[in-house]
C-alpha cells in the first residue's frame, strides 16, 4: 500500500508518496508526469517515513543542506534508476550536465558514448524530485533546460542552494 500526504512549499504544493519503509514519490502539483508512478489505490496518511521527508523539506526550504535519514525507492526502469543514482552524487549547490552524466554511464558500461537525450529522458521522469536532485542538471551551454516542475522552479531551487533569497 502506498501512502500520500501534501506539503505546502514556498514554490507550491507538493505531493509526497511512500511505503512503510521508503519515499516513492515527490511531485510539484501540476508538473509534467505528476503522480505517474503513484499507485491508483493509496491512502492519505502521514506515515513516519513521510514525516521524515516533510522535516527534510522544511530544512531544505530554509536554505539548509539536510541529510537524508530515510530510504528512497523510486519506481522506474533499470536505466532510469542508474541515472537517478548518479543524480544523488551531485553535491548540494552544484550542477552537472546531461552530457557529463551520459559520459559517466558510458564509462561504467565500457561504452564509447551514451545518448545525453536518453539520460535527459530518465532525468525528466524522476519520480522523487528534490530528494533525487534532478534540478541540478543543466544543458552543456549552461542553460536551464528540462525540469518537469518548470524552469522557474528549477531556477529558484538552484538560487536557494546558492544561499540566495528565492522570494
């Protein structure tokens, strides 16, 4: 059974989803792919793991770099999960590019190259945004591209992580 709860952030309302042992989803209301991996049958209840995620979000939106003391279990393909694991390696306040992520995956697999577009597709389908920091991925030219929550939110999240006021 999957449980859900809402969270009101400075950037808009967020839906959190989880099981007893892990967070399985975090989406801004109205974002692309909203609730795509959410089970049809769910119960609105703030279980302990979701309470922990709410505390994490409170600290994050205060401009802190909180440690995560709960598990994440996003639903996706093996390739998507591989990309999401790389996203977890991007330090708070820093960014990387789709191209660099593709090069890392190619290197791990012993390939000469990997499609940055394929990586971008996996990044875009991240069902646990913020907690898996897909907002920290930018275009090779430094442009803010491809955030399911919207480019404005991506820009605000990156400003927040740089210690700048977002409102």
